[in-house]
C-alpha cells in the first residue's frame, strides 16, 4: 500500500498492543511487557535519525488522516527512544490542543502550555517541562482555545518554532488528524517534515490518500503502519510464535 503511494516505510507493527492501563500510568509505560514493541521503536529510531540527519530535519510532526491511528503513542515513544541515547536534546510538543492526549498521557498538567505561550501570557521557560529522561523535555497543550487552527498558523507560532529550533536537536509535534480539522494543515509550512501513521484494517485507503495529498508526498519523511496483520502464519510461528498464545483484548480486536 505504501509502495503504491511511493512513500518510504519507517516502521510496521503488526503487534496490537495491550490497552493503556486505566490507572493513569504514563503513556511511555505502554507495551513495556512486550519486548518486540520496544524493538520496533529502536528500528524506527535508527531510520528516523538517519533520515533526519541526512535531510537536516529538526522539527517533525507526527500525523495521520483520521483520529485514533496511534499518533500520540508513536510520537511519545519515538521521542523517548531518541532521547534515551543521550545524543540529542529532544522536545515533545502537544499541538493537539483540542484533546491534549499527549499531555494527559504523560501525566502533565495542561497549563501553562503552548496556548498560553502563543497568547503571550507566559515565557518559554515556564512551559518546558522535564520528563523522566534528562534529554527529553515536553511542552503541554495549554488551555483549550476556540480556534486552535488560527493559533497554530499565526506569527507567534512561527516565532515559537524558531526559538525551539535553536534550543533542541529534534522537536516532535503530536498533531491532530488531517482530515477532520485544519490545525495540522495550517502548521504544515512551518514544519520540516511529517511522520505519517496508517492504521491497518481501520483507516479507509481513500482517506489516507486524501490526507497524503493535502500534506504533499515530499513533506512526508515516512509512514508507520500500525497494527498490521501478520503476513504469513509461517513467519509468525518462526519468529513470534508466543504471540499466538495471547488472547486478544477488547481493544485489540478493534484494530
Ligand atoms: N497497535 C495498537 N494496538 C492497540 N491499541 C493501540 C494501538 N495503537 C494505538 N492504540 C490505542 O489506540 C488509542 C489511540 O491511539 P493514539 O491516541 O496514539 O492515537 P491518535 O492517532 O493520537 O488518536 P487521536 O487522533 O484521537 O489523537 C489509544 O488508546 C492507544 O493506546
Ligand atoms: Mg492523539
């Protein structure tokens, strides 16, 4: 499918993850008990680092065509993996102001965050939060605003990106989906590139195509395919046999 679109593949998980823990555990704890999951992200990190260094990309949005494709989870994990090497100063920004899932998922208070900074009521220092990884910082979404798409396309946002470009080696932005709202398209020109999520057996290919067209193929660093079905039983038996013993949870059977 990605080949048909001539888009580079960054990663492919066929592993449905266990659902996030209901007791509000940090999003970065998801999949901890699954060694393959972490392994996928290490592979993704290698490809991401190679490409972003080669193309000199520093500010990258993680996006998808519709809601629920795994953007927030992937964005947080990729940032965590990149920061863990200690080689790079990594910043995660929650630009999904409508939902603030990344902020919530990392257990951070929403305010003050991006929206307050863009409205000029706080300084950058006040919104950059520490994480449990010394080289990973996070900017929460901030209070909800009536027109996030406008806030994300104005001059203050442009100035914000310029400021953080100078302070971090990699900036990953968790973005809203492209088709339902204008926020991500409005940010498009300010970002160096996008990582695109595609959730198999969930996202209609037509919608993926439409969203890719809106962003433009040249701006897409690569695609992560989430929850891909195994290609062949033989392959699974050989390498990942123990997965078949796991009973799918309710959440998994949605994928
Ligand atoms: N492979 C997977 N297996 C099982 N659950 C998954 C998988 N990928 C994501 N999820 C779960 O699906 C839900 C949606 O994931 P996530 O929030 O990362 O998607 P999103 O694209 O950011 O959604 P939104 O567009 O609503 O912001 C979360 O509860 C997440 O834990
Ligand atoms: Mg999200």
